[in-house]
C-alpha cells in the first residue's frame, strides 16, 4: 500500500497523483458556510495545503474541468 502512496512525490506527479490531489482540493476545500475544511474542521487544513503545494510544485492545474460534474466517486 505504501508504495502507492500519492503523497510520495519525486519531482513529477503521475496522472494518478494529479487526479488524487485535485480530488483532495475539492474534498478539503473550505466550506463557504463555515469557512473551514468540512473533514478536518480547520481552515486551509494540512491535507489541502499539501495537495495544493504538490500541484503547484509540479505545475499541474488545481482542477481538471473535464472531470467536474462527474459525481464524487472517490479515488477511482
Ligand atoms: Zn481537511
């Protein structure tokens, strides 16, 4: 399992990692009503920041518009 850990980053992100981190940004985004991550209960939680940094570092888009609207099927 640990070999497939998407948080293990070596410079470039695999398509799987890009998709995973984009999903993380959606799931851990601050709620517009509470202003905090609905999962972690804090604003800009570590998980969100980590995914954001990973995408930014790799120069990947924060979201793939073509994947939006396809429901919320997690990690697959
Ligand atoms: Zn969170």
